[in-house]
C-alpha cells in the first residue's frame, strides 16, 4: 500500500500494543485540537531487514497475507479509537519495510510523529523500545513518546526544559504551541546545578541563581509576546535539569525537551538530559527534533 498524504499531519505508529493504543488516543486528541489530519501507520517488517548475524528462517507462503490481515484489524481498532476524539480526517496505511527507517522517512513531511514507548515483542518491552529509541534519534520532526496507563489530567500544565541551546529554543516553540492549543499554563524550567562543578571553590550560588533567572526571562520574552494567551511560570532551580524535570513531571500533562543538550557528550544523539527524561517519566514526552 502506498504512503498516504502526510504533509503537516499527525502521524502515529500503530502495532496493537498497550502503549500503541495510548499513542493513538494521544495523537487523535492532538490532531483534533490542532485541526490536523491523523495518519495511522502499521509497518510489517520486511524479510530482508534483519540485524541478526545469520539468515532468517523461510516464512510460510501465506505469512504476509496473515500479517496484512492482522495489520488491517489493528488499524481498524485504532481508527475506532481515533474517531471518538472527533478528528476531521483519518487515513491509514500498511507498509512493508524496516520499521524505524519507514517511520523516519515518513517524519520528513509530518507535523509530528507519535509512538508508544514499548512494542509488542519481548525486546520491545524494555524501558524504551527500539522503535521509539530510533525515532527520538533519527526523526525529522518532533517525536512524541506515550506510555500506557492512566493519562494525566487535561487541565495540568505543559512542562518544558530550557538550557539556552538551539535545541532548547525549538523545544520552547513546541511547548508554547502545545500549551496554547490545550489552553493550559506553561512551566518553563531551568536547572543550572552541575554536580561536578557546584562545589568548585569560589562559586557564588546566589549570583548564579540570579544570572540563571535573568537568562530564562530573556529566553522566554519573545515567545510570551507571540503567545499572549499562555500563562508562563518560570522555575529556576539549583538542581540537575534531568532530575528537576522528572520530579515536576508528576504535576504536568506533557514534557517537552530538546533533542540535544548543550555541549560535550550531551550534544550527541539524544542528549543526557533529554534521555533521562524520556526514560524516566510516565507522562507523554515530546522530543523537539528539527525539520
């Protein structure tokens, strides 16, 4: 089946797992709130795609017919869930290829892509599944990771981590938009304490706190003008940013982080702060990857 029109759509990867069902629910509400098309995609892995060091076993002649039938059943259930959210336009497709590669390709044109945190397979039931891990490091649009379980209250705020990096600026943009469409408050958090430097002789903690508060206010000023409907609470803490975000996520409905941290090892792949948040919180997380 060909890939349906993706441009500016909310795309959700569907595999029938509990976290995938939660991802469909979240994506459908997001599409309805933002007036976007919702695209449901189920990927059947290609027999040519393997990471094992040995050849794959031959498949029965009717294997793909059975998998396609199962895929259509899964997509049908997902469509039923999405329709309850009031989405104006829903499209779906069954694709055959490598799962991460296919969803990464789809992300080129998507508004954002939503996946469950864990898949159906045994390996997928790790803390963060291989598909979600691959997407947060490769996708070309914001990626939303959703876990199964009770969703947070819809009147709770959006939480964003800000460190002044370009990735953080993109996360700020995404967070303001999310707070605006959901009509909730935005909590902008900056944690400036680095445990390796905090006890360095001569550091003035009060001065660092004052400087951090001024920088955060400056970073937010333009966005507050652009989104006057969003009430912003600035939080500056002498804590490690990942721990501060994880702790405060308990009172939020969504956490937004950048795809890369500021400098050093944190600038590779997902980044240490974002990775810590994605792996630790129970609420949906948006990793604000650039187009």
